[in-house]
C-alpha cells in the first residue's frame, strides 16, 4: 500500500471511529455532546486532517433549521444579528467594516435561502426580521493530525505544525492520531511533539489515548507564527509573529464548524469516481470505505479521479436493472453516503 493510500484510509478510519466513539475516555468534552466530523478543513494557512466539532445536541437540532449548506461569514453576520422585529438592515446589523453593498447582497441571499424574512418599507428600503435565533451550537473544536506511521522523522516534521496550532489556540485541543503497534510509545518518539498535543493510538476499530492533550486558551489572543528560522547553521533570520485577536478566532471557529456541518467526512465521494465500474464500497463496522476492484485496495481520493488510467464507465446494463430513474450503482453509493451523513445531523435525518 502506498503512503498516500495508507494515509487516506487511515484518515477515513479515524473519522469513522470519532463519529462513533468521540470523546475518548478522560477527555474534557462538555457533558452530553454530539460529534460532527469533517476532513481537510481549517484556515487559509492551516488545514487539519480531521476536525471534530463537539456540539450541543439541542442546539445542533435548531441549527438544522438553517438548512444543510454552510453559512459563510457574510450570512453568519446577517443571521446572528437579524432583529426579532422588522428593521432597516443598516440600522439592524452592526457595521461590518466593509461596504454595505455586500451586506445587502448577503441579506438577499439569506432571504433566498429562507433563513430570514425581508420586505421593502414605504421608501423602498430593505427591512429584515429573523426567523429563528442562530443557535450557539459549537461547544468545542478539536483538530486531529493523522500520521499512521509516526516514526521519529515524521514526529520531527509534524512538530512545527503542532507548535503553530498551540500558539494560535484556534482549536480547543490538538491531537496526533497514529497506528497502534501494540508496543509502548517510545518517549523519544514523542520528544518533538509539543506536550500540549494529545496522542491517540488507533487500530482497526478502536482508539486509545496515549497522551492527553492540554486544553488551549481559545478565548485569549493567539499568536500566528508567520515565519520561523529553519534552525540550520546558515539561517540567522528572526521568527516573525502576528497577533490573532479573540474575535477573529471566534469567527473562524464558527466558520470552520459551519463548513464541517455542510461537508462531513464522507464528501470524499464527491471528488471520487463512484460511476466507475471498479468502484465499490466495503463495509467496516457499519460504515463504508471506498474500494477499487481493479487495484484490489482502497484508492485515494487523488488517484480515483477523472485522470485514473483504469477508470471505466459503469456498463449501461447496470442502469437498466432496477436503476432506470435514479441512476446506476454509482448514484446509489452517493445516496447511501449522503444518508449516513444526514443521520449524524439531528433535524436533517430525512
Ligand atoms: S479504477 Fe480508478 S477510477 Fe475506477 S475505482 Fe479504481 S481508482 Fe477509482
């Protein structure tokens, strides 16, 4: 199995396990929460392998009223500030710090999505009124970096990224997930991993905590390590830092959570080729992972694409045997994964 294949499959397994079992025992998770899991999300500068959004179950159900698509920053500005009674949008919404024209467009988009009410007053000005308060559904945001083979050199490579995560404290916790080998984790191996990061040992259907993470100060200002010296003898440059204020962090956290809510972790199928005759899904613990019959293994999202030399279309006959209206097995697989994604979103089960 190539490294890419191993990492992709490992990542899906971590997502699958987290959806079923999160939080790990001994975690700081707040009371009874529902875990919303997504892959490959973050900020412009940093993308995490796995994101766990710990959500208040009631608030998550109320979030479902705003629809399955994410609310981007402009829409969040509208729905979080929309008044209970009719008001001109420029009176009702705080100055966004960018031209009002963009706010007006966002008000129209929110209205088109049916998540606020709008009307024109006698002077032709746009008024808005909220339909529901936007719920405070995100309890905690947890970032997981997946390294199936955490050898000493992988740990060294990972360390600067984790140090950046700890300095910024955008997520409440940062973890490294690695394959359980059955052996005790060598302390030397973890030397380079910041002590604030947790370590999770994952095997096929379970995971165990080898090191508990420290809760990061998400409400405090964070530090963005924009540049740092390489540490080699020839690099005498100074590290460069930027400041991240708590409001910026709070906004980013909810934007990431909204994207996680929309995408979930099964969205890999949107970029893969379930319409290929070799594409299958294999069940593991009630969930499914992609399988390529031509290669005899789990394919990565990158290789299972339009440029795959082994791609072959589903034979037309497959579409005629009981699939005439709704498409062939490829479409059925997409529907299955979509159903599973919806099952994890209270209020969106149908
Ligand atoms: S042959 Fe290529 S496109 Fe088809 S399932 Fe395998 S990896 Fe995907």
